[in-house]
C-alpha cells in the first residue's frame, strides 16, 4: 500500500504558523500584485473563498481580495519545515519518495508489524505531523501511487481518503475529468470534443482508440488512469543515490523567462538538499514533459562535482536548451543529480580557488538561512514576480 501525503497550502500555512496575526486571514504567496508578471503560487483556504487560486495573476487576486495579505515567500523557511516533515515520514517507512518540497509518496510494505494496518498508520502519521510541526497534511491511501495521489486531494484540507484494494477502478470512474492527475486543460477539451465527458466514459473506450486520437503514450496513460492502474513502479531504494525535484504545472509553460525561473527554483531545491544532506555529484539530469505527454530528458557527467548553485543552474540550462523544442508548451520539469556520494570526487580545476570561495559563500548563505528569526538571503530573480513558481493544489 502507498500513501501520498500533501502539506495543505504549504507556503501559506507556514506563514500563518510563524505569524499568528495572519491566521484566519486571506494569505496569498507569490509575485508582486503590482508587477506585470506576478503570479499566485499558493494561497490560504481563507483566500480561496474569494475565488483566488494558484497560477492566477497576482493583480487579478488583488482585485478579488483587496485586503488580502500578499507575501513574496521565504523559500529557506519552507525548506526547513519541509525537512521537519520528511524526517517524520522516515520514521514510518524506509521507502519515502519526496517528489516536491511539500509532498511525498510512502511505501508501507512491511510496516504492519510496527504500526498496524495501513489506514491506522496513515492516521497516526497525520497526528504526528500536526503535533510535531503545527502543520496539517492531506493523505491518500491506495494500492498504487497514482490513485493515492488523487485520493489525497478528495477531502482537503487535513483530510484522509482510503481507496481499498479492488475498488480503484470504481473510485476513478466516479470522478470528473478534472481530477485526472497530470492531464491539462487542452487534453480535457480534446476529450470532450470526441464525446468523453467523464473518467467512466474514458474507461469504456478501448486503449487502441485512445491511442489513435492522443498518441501512444498519452492514450495508454488515459486508459490506465481511468482503470485505476499504476502508471509506474516505485522502489525508493533505487533512489537513494539520486536527489531530484520536479513540478507539474497547471498550464503549459512557453515563456523562456518563466521556464528559466522554474528551473532556477528546482536547482535551488536540489542544491539545498545536496548541501544539507552532505552529498556530492557530478552527473546532472533534466526531464521535460510536454502538453501532449511526450517526455524527453538528458543527462551529462562532468569532470568535477557540481559544487555550487551557479554551476548547477548553468549545466541545467545548457541541457534544457539542447532538448527543448522551442514553442512547445511544457507541462512538467525535473532536475536531478545522480550517482550521489558522501565523498567528493573532483579533479584539479583551473579556477578551483574561485569555485571553492563560491562554494563556501553558498554554504554560509544556506547555514544563515536555516536559522530562525533572521532576514533571509535570496537571489534577486527569486524575489521577483515569479519567485514562487511552485504552484500548489
């Protein structure tokens, strides 16, 4: 059995936790509402009552809620709270797959002797997170990751939904189209155009017919998803020597500035984890998924460890532009480091002195930002209009 655990309105919830005066009030985390490119990353549930949602322009959010509390976000603080929560997850299972700063899959195989039945474990985990961190999580429990992910969103916030084994297809086929995880508005529109208005209607369509309309990868995905089948296998033990981060976006990204900002955030998250977890790596990989579900990626192994944010971001940008079909909308981006080791493995460099100074400066900044109640040091671009491009559900 698998859990999908999602921190509720994470960025906004951290702000309300740290600043009691924000509790019960509409909090919007994202870009400057006075800037042209400002976009809402997430908002508190109080703000959602005004019709505000992620990916909305911050200016529009300001019109809907003039008295809302607009915040740029504090990524280092969010990383700190995320680590607290992930440590709790590690107490419940050795197989935890963190897929973003605020969500993870947990394989409960073999944990019954320690914590009892899976549903009991899920409730205990929810309680532990709330008591130890002050944050709430929504949890989905199912026999595969895909269904667990969707189940976690059914009773948000602070919810728990259990899809019992054997009921996956019935569960999926009871949901509207917009509950399909990873399916964008263009695909939903195309489904409706061919007369498929529900997940149940998709399930009654042959896989071959879906492939003819949507292509092999997307057609197969839709068919399997409508029947509640696992999209991929998961064994966190194969992930122990890699650190990665990826995001699925609520709309296709085409603007190069926004794409680079998204890549910058992913690089920052990966670099933060490498530094705080004590890993080194010289192999960088990227993943790109387009709006039509076609996926591509590439990786490169360098002579020296990638030991600074700047080096990682440059490597990622180069890899990205070598693979991106310019103009194609991007639904998902991923950045990672593979073959991680606790021992550095670098050859001599022409500018080793400069790189070492850069690495020391970066480590000093990370250590500084990990402290509580101090002003955070952030890159100017991540303080700008798209500083928190991590859109949340």
